[in-house]
């Protein structure tokens, strides 16, 4: 039905993290530093998880 291989999941996670970094950039431009700081921790974790899944 769906091809949920680890490679596809890692691509989705890495793509979501880069989208998150764009959102963080927008929040920083609009002077929402506290919210951007909280989100950046989660986005960095998702990026590391995606890279680890891709390398295994």
C-alpha cells in the first residue's frame, strides 16, 4: 500500500526540519525570539533523527 522505508522517512524528516528552519527565520524577523528558540530545539532533534535514519 504505502512504501514506508527508512530512506523515505528520513527524507521527510530532513525536509520538515529545513521547512522548520525557514519558519524559525521568519519568527526571528518578526521579533518572536522566545518561540523561535523553543521550536529550534525540536527542529534540530528532528534533523539529527533524520540524518541518523538515513545513514543506517
